[in-house]
C-alpha cells in the first residue's frame, strides 16, 4: 500500500539521512514515567509525560489526483492531551506517544519505528525529529527544542498524520500538539510586556485542493497588564506535498489578537491570513515557571478546501 503526501516527504528525507544514533538497547519506555519539568533536566534512560493542547482534523484526498476533496472540522482538546517522550542511554529520543480526544498513537524504536533528526523538512528553519512506523502510515514531526535557533526549555510542538487508503480515497487524520510545563498562574506577570519569538508550522490546503506543509517565523507581543497577545507570523514558506516545490507565501502570514482571563494560563483569540482568504482561532498556554515561553495550536478555514492547521512555540 502506498501512503502519499506528508509521508512522501518523510520518505524523501529518510532516504538522505542516517538514523539517529541509538545509544542503548532501544528498549521501550524507561520507567518510571515522570512529569515533564524542562528539556535540560531530562536524563538518560528516562521517560517524561507533558501536558498539551491539540487540534486534529480528517482530510480526504482523491487517489487519482492526490488533491484534497474534504476537510472535517478540527477538534480542539485543551484538557486531556498528553505527550510521552522516552529517551535512551545517550538521551536520544526513541519513543513517543500522543493521547488526545482524537488520537491514540505511539512510536517505539525497539519495535522498528524510525527516529531521524535533521534541519530539512517541515520545520525548514530549524531541526526536527521525524518519526515514522515501518510503512510510513503513521508519522510525527517534532520541533527539536535544542536547536540553537529555538533553544526552548519548557515547551515544543509537533504535527502528526495517520493515513489509510480505501478505494479511490486517502484518509489523513492530521493533528498538531503543543506540549510542555504549563506556567502556574502565580508565575505569569501582571504588568509590563514581553516579546516572544519562535516559529509556527503545520498543514495547508489551497482552494484547488493542493496539499502543502507550511513554516513561518512567529513574533508575539504580550501585554501582561491588558492580558493580551498580539500574534503575527512572517516569512511563510510552503512545501507542496505532491511536487515537493517550496514557495514563499506572504499571503499566508498570520495576524490576530489573543486574550486570557485573570487566574488563567491559557489564552485564545482570532487569527486571519494576510490575503484575507482564511480565518479562525488559536489556543495556547504560557509555559515555564515564569511564563518564559508560549505555545499552542490554531485552525483557520476559507472557502472550498482551503484550510490551515498548525502549531507554534516561542520564547522571550
């Protein structure tokens, strides 16, 4: 069975890279599973579980044209999402599990799943882990928080796809997840401002049904006294999943304002694209002891098959 689009990009990357070094037996989860505190605190042979926010949608494509013919409404889960990360004896990632209202997926190097690390692919501007089961029907791409351009301590985000083919249709269950150590309300400043910088990435399908991946630079201006965040992306680039062509798409740059209530570490609000074709909502959280970082997910829709499902992460 042939799995297309996002999986094809993963296969292309896999063919040109070496496997991430395996420094242990490659056994499954290390025990015990511990709550996530920070990436620098992770030790060898350790497994951590982090809270998260996720959104997922079902995308249907035609097997003859590889074009999107339907996108379901995205399901937001800001209450029960958990992501588990396992590391081997040299602290290489070797297991990953995502559990949410719409997904229950896992990958383990010891069972034959592939874990790669490279700066090429969905996260064009930074390193990412590319994770796949043997037939590439289930894939996950996780932003590498240790990449020097990110240097995140308390959060990261990733995207996944679970693909099946039946007759003349390809069904892609696509999702994005933000995960990390959520800030206590007492750690969020009540005055002053901060600028968070990072990136946003995910899935985009245009009005003609062409499936893409996208990558953007993120800047978010937080006003703690107003409990608001001005959210903007720039330098948006897309990768056509069928042709692998990479294109600059300034019309897909995002902007909007997000807000949070007193006593809350979660924010949300409206976003729209610069070209005015798509609009929707974003949901995110402050991460770290003192709101050092932010992360979240968003879903935007336009006419016909136009849609944009993504995740983001940033630090101040």
